[in-house]
């Protein structure tokens, strides 16, 4: 991250967006629900995921659903890659929330990209034993 809070978006992820037909598109960034990182979505993917979540909510009659939806959509920002360098200007409040100060790790996680502080990412990953245990549990469900 440079001194103005801009982060270069990796070329591999830019190429993936181009392959999916979303080059030059708006990206959506927000605090992750699950961890101390930021979630980055293509606009199309954000709309698809948000619509799916909203379908299960009754925000008009259920106060806990309304509160959840408000919190879920809190601090959601639209970002656009700047020119040829492909930098993202991420809002300072999101960087602070994720503990990102200098080194950023991008992690592709299926439908989204997670942005982590390098040290936090390494400590958030499960150890080998926990990983194997979860893999075995998932395998047993598929039988």
C-alpha cells in the first residue's frame, strides 16, 4: 500500500475479471462478516449475493432482520480501478477495521477476493491438523 492508501490490484485478478466479462467494472468492498479482512466483489457478484441474502429477510416486519440488513450493508463502498496501474483507493476506515497498514495479501475465495493484513492472514488460517479434520468431516457428508 502506498502512502496515500492506494493498493495495486493484482494483474491475475484483473485478468480474471476480464475473462468473466467484467473488466473496467465497479468493484464493491466491505468489512467481512467472518474475519478481520475486507471482502471485494465484482458489482454483478455483489448484487447476486445481496439479492440472495435479502430474499430470506423480512426487513419490514422483523426488527432483527432489519438490524442485520443495516449492519450487513454498513460501510459498503464502490471502487473503480484507476487507469493503467490498476490501483484501488480503499477508504481509511475500512483499512483500519481490517488492521491493514502496509502489506496487503489478496486471497481469492471463489466468488470474492479477501484483502488481509499479511500477518493477520497467516494467523487466521487453520493449522494443518484442523484443516485435515474439517476436510474429513466434509468428505463424510458427501457419501
